[in-house]
C-alpha cells in the first residue's frame, strides 16, 4: 500500500464544490465559459472525460464573473 494517487482514476480529478457552483451559476446566467484541459479515457470505459485545468468566464457589463480561475 502506498499513499500515491493514481492519475488513471477519475477519483483523482474531482471538481471542487466551489468550481461546480461557479459553473452552474455561469450556465444559469448564460455566461460564455471556456474550459481547458486534457481528455481522459479510463481503462475499460467508452466515455471520454475532460480534466479541468482552467476555466474562463466571459460576460460583459455589470455583475460580470471574474475573468478566469486556474
């Protein structure tokens, strides 16, 4: 047993509760959101996942969400 975290597991790439809330808020407010990161395919699964490394929210005018989160 080691304390190393496997990079080949979806459990290693969980979004924080704060990031989830910011993404939900951006969706409800029709904010253009750019999400960047590598694609991940877990072994023995057909799904492809995006590992979030940075997020940029783009809304002009009052009440704008701050530019980016990394």
